[in-house]
C-alpha cells in the first residue's frame, strides 16, 4: 500500500531547497479517514483553497488532489491523511517569492491517534498555557506550517491526564487549545472565540457553527475572556481527529456535561458515519 505521494509519485524525500523546509512557506491539513471515506473532506478542501489564496499560492488543482486522496485512502479503515503544500523548490536565497515556482504537494498516511475513549465519554482536564499567540490578521485562521507558538505551549506540561492546554492571545483573550478550538455555553448560546487576529479556524469548528443551529442551539462568534471561560456553564474542545471532548476541569473549576453537548457529539458522529 502506498503511504506517501510527493507530487503524485511514491516517495519519501523532499529537497532541502524546498521553501517549506527553508522558511515554513506552506500549508497543511490533518484529515480523518473513516472506512475509506473522508467525512469532512470538503471542509478541509475549502480551507486549503482559502489558505492558498491568502498565501498567494497558485490556484489549487482540486481534481489532481482528489485523485491522489482517493488513491491513498480508499482501502484505509481508520487513519489520518496529512496534506502538505509548500511553495516548492527554489535555488535562490531570500524571502522573495520566486517567479513561476511550482508548489510541492505531499500526501501521507498515518496511524489513528490512540486517545483514551474516556476523553470523549467523561471529559478532560484543561490547563492554561503561558505561551501566547501573537496577532497577525493576514495569517489568522489558516493552517500554515509555522506552528512554533503551539509547539512551545505544548512543551509546558507532560502530564498525560491533561491532554490539552488553552492558549490566550497577547491581550489575554481566550483563542483556542494547542491543537483544538474551544466552545463555551453561556445563557443559552454556544460561543467560540473570534479568530480575526490569530488562531486556526478548525474544520470541526466550522462544522459545528454550520450544523449545530439545526439542533435549536444558537451560536455566536465573539471575543471570549478568561473570566468568560471560567464562568461558563459548559465547555468543550474539538478538532477533526478528536471530534469533541467535553471539559470537566480547569484549574479549580468543574463543569458539567449536559444533553446539549451530547447532542452535538451525536451530530458529529452521525456525519462521520454518513447519516447526515
């Protein structure tokens, strides 16, 4: 079985002159495979197209990408597909974007992460990270290859009983987890932070904002303070691999898990199983 395709061909080598390696000049998507299907593929593809436009990459050839995705994933029962796009190989030094550069396209298959089922069933404990996210509206929302802030934040703890940490921006506002987006329930609204200045607009976040209103739950995107988080009625984190993890504890605070959160979990699972 082919595990990695680079520009459509089986390979495991990328040139040291590639701008993705030299400068982090690229994008990536981390995608769940379920029974040979990719339930959230269109969400990932839409973000990838938007990200290419934002970074001034050539227009993405989605037909070529679709063909390679199908080739790699059709026989995978459960796993992870990672797509990396870089600006490509450049022999010239410097940050200036080379003229007519050909992007590098890498697709690779990885094992499904071994997260305890208890995280989804009974909830998790969060911590607050001291590493903050700097503001950069041009790069906010997209999943570019420069993830040093998240790497430093995740290095702050090693307790396996705490699977995620919350990151604030440099103004002290709640933005996201190191690998997830965050939602809070307050006064009958499901709220998630505004990501206009920093943070990754995750695929599961987008799915929840689009689909949860069908459950009769109102959603809102707005700035969320640390005090808002601590006073929330319920909290959960999400991404395209973990789905939804309810939050039970943050520092000295305990949160319940209500039927509202369980209904959202069920909505996600139905989409994954193909019953949307």
